């Protein structure tokens, strides 16, 4: 069983930055895809960013493109999300997710992923 633990959330002013980290335990292959999702109160969980674990392909939702950057370190089983120029609408619980399948056909879909972290709260004041 793969376990994912997020950290790095907190309170930040609009325009500020936060760096989220996801630490993975268990056996992850180099072919898995890892993603970040977020969920605000009363809203559905939505895609934020994803990365092929051993590749260079990254994916972002339009509203964070140019502001957020997803990276990973295969040797440490970690994936990070650097969030810059934060906006109030970025406020949500952020979740790390991993796909156990070697082929992720829909990395932007929450239904693609099999393992989820507990979430970390990001609050952007305005």
C-alpha cells in the first residue's frame, strides 16, 4: 500500500508563495504519474498539476499555468508544488495523488489516481 503525506500548507498573503511537498512511501515504480488536486468548500476536487514520475512531461490547469511548478525527485520519492503569485481563489485543501498504472491516459482526471494523501490546507488572504 502506497502512502502519501503532504506538507507545506499554510496562510499566505495574495501575491505570496508556498511550496508543497508530497512524500511517498511504499513501492512506486518509475513509470507512475503523480498529481496535485485541490478542493474548496462546496466544490468538486479539481486538477492542479501532474508529472510523469520518471519523465519530463508536466500538466497544469490553465489558471495556474505560469504560476505553479510541479517537480519530483525519484530517489527520494517526493513530488513538490511550487506556488507563486498566489491568489485568493487558490485557497483550498491540496491533495497529492499517485497513479499505480504505468500508463496514465488521463493525468488531469481525478479518476485516474489510486492513492491519495490526507491533504494540506492552503489559505490565501486578500
